[in-house]
């Protein structure tokens, strides 16, 4: 079994932001030489997440609105006593810091409208995303 890893570095510019990393993940899968297997996309951060969804401006705005409404940055969370980002920790815990996708015929498998995105919830920051391709 082959294992191929690469790290992406991204700079975000807003407190809440979705960054499309689909092209970079597809490139890494192609470089890996893996034709049948899986790819793990992992953000090693407690205040960011990884999602797969349509890259449409209105939907991206809706996702940020949903995160703000459900995880309420202005709420008096206990963690905010030491760091004003409890909402981002909570959202990351529930949304998830990783996604796994199949690799088939040497390509990333995703739905027509599924793009891979980093969800920034405590920016602006420099973020890392680890992409690990495994298979044969």
C-alpha cells in the first residue's frame, strides 16, 4: 500500500470564511500515484473544520449564517473567559476537522456539486491542511 502526504498552507482574511481547496486536493491525489484507495483531508486545528458542499456564493453565505446562529459568537460561553473563540471550538467539534473521500481510477471521487472547503471560524489566520492519500 502506498501512502502519500502533503501539507497545504492557507491564509484566511476574515473571522468566518470558506476556502475552496478542491483543486489542490485533486492535484495531490494525481501526484500520489494512488489509483484505488482513499484520501483524508484533515485540518489540525480546534477552531476550523472541513466540509464538502457546493461552492455557490449564496450557499457559502448561508453556511456562515448557520454557524453564527447555532454557535453564537456573542454568547457568554465559559471558554470565552480565557479566549474569545468558544463558538469556533464548538463548531469545529460538531462539524468535524476531517473528511475522507474515495480515490478510484486515479482520481478523487466527489459528487458533481461537492467541493472540499476549509471552514475558518476564528480568523484571520494561517491554516494547515494535511492531505493523506492511501491505497494502491
